[in-house]
C-alpha cells in the first residue's frame, strides 16, 4: 500500500513562473484517482496560472478539455491572454507533459466582490441539508478504505442514503449529496472551488456501478467568495447515453450561498439493459 503525507491544497496546486506566460507545476501523486490526477485539481492549477497572467485576480468561469491525463510529476503550463478588459479578462491555458497536450482551458477572469448578493435566481436545487457529522466519510487506501488516493487528502462525506453504490445497490436516482473539506480544515478559495466541482465520485454510480468515468469536458462557474468552513455539494447525473454521461454539480458554502456550479461530460461504459 502506498501512502502519501497530507499536503495543503495551496502546496499541491502551486505554480512557478519561469518566463512570461510560462509556468511549471508538479502533479502530486496523492491527488489522484486510479493513479491519474483529478480533473478539477488540474483545472485549479491552470486557474492559478491564468490569474497570475491576467489583469484580474479570480477565475469566474472556466471550460476545460481533457485531452490526455498526465502522469504524476512535472507539468508545463502556457498562458495566452486573449483580452484584458475593465471588468473581465479572457485567457487561454494549456497543460503539457513532455511536450504532449493534456488539458486545455479557456478562463474568464474577474474580481469577486465579498459583499455581493444574488439579485435574482430561479431553478436552482435546494442546498444540501444536515451536518457533516451526519454523513459517511469516504477514505482512501492510506486510511484503510476503498477510495482513491485523493480521498486521504480531503475530507469528503456523503449522505448515508446516497451510498447504495458502495453496497452494489445504487438507488437509481443518480444523486450524491454531502460535504467537502480541504486538508487541515483550510478554507476554500476560488481556486479550490474549481476542484470542488469535480471532487465527488461520479453521480452515475448511483445509477449503475461502473469503473473509471473519465472527464472529457468540464465547465465551471465560480459565483462567490465562500465563507469559512466546509462546503456542501450536490452531484447529479442528468443523462446517460451513447457511452457518455453529463453531470451537474452545485456547491454551497457554510452560509447556504451558492458559490460554484459546473457541468461536465464524461465517458462511461455500462452493460446493456436486460
């Protein structure tokens, strides 16, 4: 069994500028699923590089294409500023490893206002209820559990009623609800929200128990600066067809404020219905 010491999210996603628009980073082996770095974790790295290069401090939207999963180890990040406006900037980012493209993302940068409040909303799901203590923690191999290595870095808890897949009996609702905390209980920042929208297991597990569900495309919106404390997460599968599943994710902070949301398209292999 391979064990990894807990690393802070800031350390695990640190990027170093080597020249204008060029950065290096290290994809940490502890932040992996089946040996491959988590997609939201990689997007957070790209977001940090984008914010270091653009005219605004926060990534408020990002759309990423996952071309090839990098191996844990050194990666290069290239940033091209497409537009720098007064209230927003658009930036193209690309992650490569040994010259091979791995992830490419378009990021919109802005400045999140800590005092901002929603003017209008409709059609959003209700925030996840309950408390973290009411949920079951998913642990990785270092903690003696069946989850991937990344689960030993974060505290991810799922409501007991959504854990039928762990017993081989998914409910068929395609919904996973629970809570997420960073290592050491560190507060989430806007970059961590880019990871949070991809932190939960695929909600398709609550439809049918399958193997790896690799992300093909992920679009994330960061809506607000999160309040201190863990965040509540709802992950929902919406349609499974043609060996593809699209999923929606909603993230609320400890105030019950929606702070991030995302949709993603992922590959999936299912046995044909009987």
